[in-house]
C-alpha cells in the first residue's frame, strides 16, 4: 500500500515513524522542514517533492484517537494503517461523519477548558490556593464516566 504524509511537525513525524514501525514501508513524506524529512527518511520513508505545506505526546507514543467517516469496505482496508498510530479507531458513519464527531469532541474540550479557567479564577479571587483547588478537581474529575452513563 502506497502512503503519502504531508507535514512532519509535532504530530506528523511521530505518526510517520509509527507507520513505518507498523510495517508500511512504502511511505512518501513531505515537509518544508528538511531536517524533519531527513529524520523520517533515515527511518525508511521516501521523500516526496512538494512545494508547500498539528497532541504531540499521543502522536509520539502511537495512542491517537481516530474518528473516521466513509464506506465500511474502505475503512476496513485502511484500518491496519491507522492501527499503527492509534489507541482507538471508530468508524462514525459515512463520509463526513468523522469530521462531525471530531468537531463535537472539540466543542466539549473547549467548553471544559473554559470552565476550568473560570473555576480557578473564581477560587483564586475568593482567596483559595489554586494548587489546592486543582488537586481536588483532579481527584473528583469523573467526566468520562458521566458521559458514558448519559450515552447509554
């Protein structure tokens, strides 16, 4: 299977290396940063010619989450490739469903970031040490369990 990957930034380079580790050796890569290209080529990829062209830790350790849209048979064909870079792979429906699922996920993430910022600002203005508030919040955080229960 011939694979092309454009962009070897904080996520692309580790993804490329995991693709190669997964046994997909017909990989063409491209990036404006020649040092990144050279690094991945040294691992077995080939450089594609391109005149133009973003969670880093998960890209590095191969635990990305993929939300995929498309026909089942095409999903099945490319699933082994995605498995080289993933913790979870979910086919969300037909073309576009993966994008919609990702957008919904990002809305939840953005709302949580804003809620945490507001909560810590309120606590700090009320005289509570933010580090204590953070420790308590970490211990009490149960959103994944709540989401799972609501979804059923």
